[in-house]
């Protein structure tokens, strides 16, 4: 995707290859750190035990499971094509229902944070 010192560029200058579009959507480092932080706290609380990530041209997905053989208890999806509409972040529940949509990851993860606080306070 990137070449150094290519045609029309000075040595050491980074030039994007022409005609190459992004092959897949992914999480940025801070986004993934935020998601994995929540995942780690949910594991420590005994709520989640496994996770999976999926990346394709339209969306990046992080799914958290109670048990590996089940459907995900929660799924966070980043879909950049919805950035200008209802927001590129979506939180799905265990049965595929949309729990929260938004433009900011922290706001979308808020229902899971509340669930975590209830489980910690309930002990």
C-alpha cells in the first residue's frame, strides 16, 4: 500500500500506491485498547470467557462470548460507511438486537459498562 522513494517522490518520502483502496476495515490502536480493556474487566468479573474479531471491506467486528460454543453475548461493530448517518459504532446484544448506536465508541460501550458495574456491585 505504501512505497518509499517512488516515482515522483523524493527519497524517504512516503507515497501511497495509486489506485489501491483499503482492503478491509480495522480498529485503530486506541479503539482496540478501549474494547480490550472492557473485555478484560468483564473476564475478571466472570461475564465473558472468549472473544473473536472479524474484518472485512464493510466492517470490523469484536464479539465477546460467555462460552465459545454460544452466540456472542455482545458484539461491537465499526462500520465507517455509517459515519455521516447514525454513527459508525453499533453495540449488538446476544440476540442480534441493536443496544446502542453512535459516533463515539465510549458512548456505545456505556451499556456494557453499566452491566459490569451492576455485576461488581451485586457481589
